[in-house]
């Protein structure tokens, strides 16, 4: 498991039904290629975020497959329609088997 990994997400707290909102995500992750060596000349194991999934109330909003050329700390910004109050769930998958998750609630403005 990579150390210091921290997912961050920005989602409006409220929206109206049918409103298109902007969602911003960033995960702090060093992204080791598996080609570098440490100070004792041992290979640092590969650790790359290879997949990102965002869901709203269990429905897929966006899924992204990432390749080894992805930069450290991958940032994604996308738009989503808000059909109802609910929960956005965000999941990042690491090559080393680690899974990083966070979620954000959104309510309907009256």
C-alpha cells in the first residue's frame, strides 16, 4: 500500500433536480513505475492508480482506465446531472491491490 495517499473531492452540497454540477477529484499519490531504485539499490515496487470510478446512488457516472504514463496526483473534473438527493461514491484502484474510497452527500435545494 502506498503511503500518504489522500483522496480529495469537491461536490456542491446542494443542487436542484436536473441541475448539471461540476465534480472535482484529486488523489495524492506518488505513482511508482517499478523502474526506480531506492538508496540500497532495491527496486521500488510498482504502485500506480490504474482505475477511477464515480457513482451516484449506485449508478455509474464515470469510469476511467489509467495507463502507466499517468502523472502523480491524478486530477479529474467532470459534470454530472443530479436527479435526486444522494451520495456520490469515488473509488481509486492501485496496481498493488489497494483501494481508496471517499464519498460526498448532495441534497436537493428547496
